[in-house]
C-alpha cells in the first residue's frame, strides 16, 4: 500500500492526511510551522472543524499519521498549500504561487521514479505544469535524474463545517498531465471517496474548480446587488427575495456583507487574470461583492455618532466556523475601529482577535456586547445569533446584513 507525504496541514491538508491514515496508509504531514507540527504530533488540532479532532487523534494513535517540518520519501506527494492573490501597483489581482513553488521544490531531494505528485491547492490554469517545471529545475540543480514522475491536479470540493462528510461523499475530479497520472490519482482517492471520480486533463480540472467558485460568486453578487438597490429604494430585500423565489424557476441566494474565505473571494480573480478581456461578468461580480463591506461601513457610520460603541456580531467568513480568511466581517470591523468607533467583536468560534483587530477592538460575549453597544451590526449568521429579537436590541441602531433579527 502506497505511502503519502502531504505538504500543508491546514483546512484541506490535515483532513486529507488524516483520512488517508485512518484508511491504513502511512502518511507524513508536513507544515512549515513547528507549532502546528507539535500540535498534530500530540494528537490535537489547530483549526476548528467538527469531528476532526477525533479523526486526527485516531490517525496519530494508529501510528499511520506523523508530522514534520520537512518532507521525506513517499510514493505520493500531495501539495495542499495556500494559493492567495497579491494586489499589484495598478490594482490588479495576481495569483501568488510562491507557496506551491516552495512545496514543489522542497520534495526534490526525496522524490523517486514512479512517484505521483498531486496538486490539491486551488490554482490558476497551468499551475500543475508549473509544478512539474519547478520540480524538474530543482532536480537539475541537485544533479538528480528522476524519471517517470506523474503529475495530477485533484481539487477538493469541501465546505468548512462539513469537511469530513464531503471529503468522502462529494464527486472528485482527477486531472492528469497524462492519462496514467489521472488514473493513478483516481485509484488513490478511491481509498476513501465513495462518490464518482471523473478523469480529465490537468488544465480542465484546474479551471473546473475555479468555475465552481466563480459560479457561486456571480450568484451571490446578484443578491448583493439587489440589496444595494433595495437600500436605495427603501425596500426590504429579504421580503423581495422571498417573494421572487416563489417563482418555480427562480432561486436567488441571500445577500450579506460581502464574500470571504479562501475560495469564492479569490478564485474568480485567477480566471480574470488569465483572460482579462473575456472574463467581464466574473470581474463585475467580484467588484460588486467587494463593494459590500464599504457599503456596510457607511451604513454603520451614518447610524453611529462620534465615538459610538458598535457591536460587530461575527468575524468568520461564514456561519459556524472559525475561519477568518478574507472575511468581510473582519474588514468591516477594522474600518469601523479606524474611524474612531469603539468596536466590540462577538465571535464565539475564536478565542483571540485576528491581527487586523488586535489593539483596535475588544472580543466580548454576546450579552456583554448587547448591554454596552449603541449600534449592533449583525455580520455572520452563526447559530448562536439565531434567537436574537428586536426586543433585545430595543433602543439601539441595528444594521442586519443577514436578515436574521425578527420581531
């Protein structure tokens, strides 16, 4: 049974490494953070995800999952490292593939003929080919000749909060630089995937994952644009969408304060960067969604007097998780603090404030925030906020970006 080396032990790499280990594979998880490695080696986790702690503990106790800061020899290498974007001087969003390149080059001392190298990180079209080029360049620098390496892109399709279920039950795409690579990747993921596994080429697989998230971004942008229109016209957007959705062929999503997370807020820019003249709708959708945080900030500032106390309910990028990556809620809270308002942040899924808010806001329980604030801004539809009523917020200004608070 083949052994694996998984590079990157974050929201994708850790569940993937752990589930392979519990299926009997020998797995080495690699992360550049020594504290992450120490945490996992002790059978604990550094991120919040239902039942992941149980899975990791079982994987470590079985002896099949080990963690280290450097890769070691294996039959399969899975790259699950971040792929953010950077903003250039002219405002363009450019993919940052430095983590992928570093991971690809780091395995050069230990790869062997016949190894399968899988890129799981959501990436711009052509990145799997770049992984091959980076690894071959590093092998040449080391004076190593390694033949028969196989390369594939196998993007994840899992939702935070439901990762372990969807890792097993969602369909999978395996796109190879060769058909042999795609087939070998399919056989590997069949270890735990109970859904269908579709084979294609690497470039199609890369664009398929970007397309999935861009599709969702466009649909969210439609709802967010409706909310902007309704604010201008004095119409309740929640009532509008509820009524419009009574049409049998209409299913409008719910608006919010923006779009966050590492996927939907990032991936469409990879397509725009690759085909800027053609990706007009995708660019506009991104611009609409990126315009929502400033709009919410303007609403709050209009409702709040100078030095007002503002309760920001929720910091995560989506409900019921601790993931703050690209979170519009964090962006909004930071702008409010920068405007001189006293910000009370309520986020039941974290114990410390993100760097953007440290020294600029106070992390408090919900009851404390409601007691002290003159303005309440509901930013994330966490279950813990579901029981809020207008009576509890009587006498305060309310900006409800999720349509949760009712009479």
